[in-house]
């Protein structure tokens, strides 16, 4: 399969064995992650489907406060985390990110239906995705998460032919929304006091989105 490249901040991110460009028509039948060629390689990273064997490596950084403070589900011991992680739905929507053979982060890629009126709802099935990420802070500040998420966006638009990506974060999670803006994602909403943090505080939330044409610009 021919390599494909995308360019962010002047840096080429090459998906060496990614799937070829998708059909952007909203009526197209979307492909699934199972249909793509894995792993996907970028300049510094290897991205692949997770397996249950990845649980200890992912737990190593997800147990850290800098990570669990922001993520949706944060089991408090390794056994509970392992049970959560090996669940078949979790495995189906999670990608592992390796740097020099070490798992340094994980990506969430959940293909979902768009909202549609009843008469056209079949055309809105599986056309968009919610995306997310969690990385080992000891590898932070080098653009590795940005590189991984850029590749995931390429997978979504070029590999799966999706028509829209969305991501949400607490407004206080500055590294996460900075990452999104670095990649050209557009802030669509600032919801006031909408989300309950596990500390008991109601926090503001940001909603971001990206369309294929915005990504290609
Ligand atoms: C969100 C998260 C992945 C961001 O991590 P990060 O280290 O800021 O992201 P990167 O690895 O892409 O590094 C980007 C930083 O390195 C800098 N950088 C250095 N080299 C770079 C390069 N080649 N390309 C891009 N950025 C580079 C950037 O300027 C940026 O720093 P800045 O924000 O101070 O400007 C991380 O904080 C995390 O996992 N948090 C916990 C989980 C979480 O919040 N998940 C999201 C829930 S909504």
C-alpha cells in the first residue's frame, strides 16, 4: 500500500502503511479499524491496536495523578484497571502508541453515528468519531502526543473516510486543548459548569471538532 503523508506545523507525518484515501461522501459505507493495515508508523511512533497484554504498560502511566485527574474512568488499583482495560468494547476503541518499543500512550477512537432526522438516519450511521488520548507524562513536551493524534486524525479521515471528529475536555485541562488547537481542531463549545469532576467540583467543558477540509488546509 502506498505511503501517505500529512503536514502539521511544517513537519511531515508519514503514515507508512496506512489505508488509502477514503470516500468523503456522507453516503459512503465507512470502513472499520479491522479493515485497515496495522501498525501505522509515523516519524517517531508506532501505532497499533491494543491487546489485553498491554494492560500493565498502560496502567504504569494511567495510575499517575497527572493522567487520572483528567480521564473519564480511573480505576484505583491494577486489578480493577486490568478488568476495565481488557473489556472487548474498550479493546475495540483503543490504540497503543509505542516509542522505541515502549508503550507511551493510548488513543481512543470511537466511531459513532451522527444525529440525523429519522428519514435519513441510515446515511448518518458510523460517519464520525469521538477521539481521545492519554500519555505518559515522562514523555511529554516533545510533541509525541501531537504526532500520535495527528496520525489518528489521518487514520480517521483517510483510512476510515469519516466526515467529522469530535473531542471534549475539561476547560482546565490546558495541555489537552492546546494539543487540539495545535492540530487545527476548532473549539465549538464552552459549556459552563457542565461536567462533574471526581473531586466533586462542577467544571466548565470545551467541545472541539474537525472536518476533513479543515484538516487538509
Ligand atoms: C494531553 C496530553 C497528551 C498533552 O501532552 P503534551 O506533552 O502537552 O503533548 P505533546 O507530547 O504533543 O507535546 C506538546 C508540547 O511539546 C512541545 N513540543 C516540543 N516539540 C514538539 C514537536 N515536535 N511538535 C509539537 N509540539 C512540540 C509543544 O510546544 C508543547 O508544549 P506547550 O504546550 O508548552 O507549547 C497529556 O497532558 C496527557 O496525557 N494528559 C493526561 C490525560 C488527558 O488529559 N487526556 C485528555 C483528556 S480530555
